[in-house]
C-alpha cells in the first residue's frame, strides 16, 4: 500500500513540475512577443478628466503614468470642423465649463488664454 501511495505522490509531483515548466515556457514565449509597459498608473481616456489626472499625477505627484487614448489627440470631445464653402473653423463638443479655480489653473498652466 505504501508503495502505491509513494508512486502516486511521485506521479503528482512529476505532473506538477511538468505543468510548472510548461507554464514557464509558455509565459516566456508570450513575454518575448509582447511589449510590457511598467507604470504606476494606467489612465484610460484622454478627455478632460483623463488629461487632468495624467498631468497632476505625472508632474505634480511624480508618478509614472500611461495615458491610453484611441484618438490622435487629447481632449477628443472638442473637434474642429471646417466649413468647406467658407473655410471657417468651428469648435464643437464642449459647450461650457465651470470657471472655477481648478479649471482656470489647469488651463493656464499650459499658457492658454481663456478670457472669452
């Protein structure tokens, strides 16, 4: 009976080691095919809130961030439309914002004029 138990334990250990080795090899293959980015925080979306969070975390709080945005520029809720007939540009998307200290300070830190 002990022989059967020892054989079963040995087989279990052998299978566990084989599975661990397989997992290590599979993981190694996946890691070699994927770029791994190591950051403190990942921010999904580069709209007003995502951009604000990225700036505050990276510049003011010395945190490494990865900002993930599907569009080619940040603040994608604001788009520039050019009227073909007149070549006039119109900004649309954000209709208003609350002119409080937080919003004003954030915009002014980039040297943008918000007097209008």
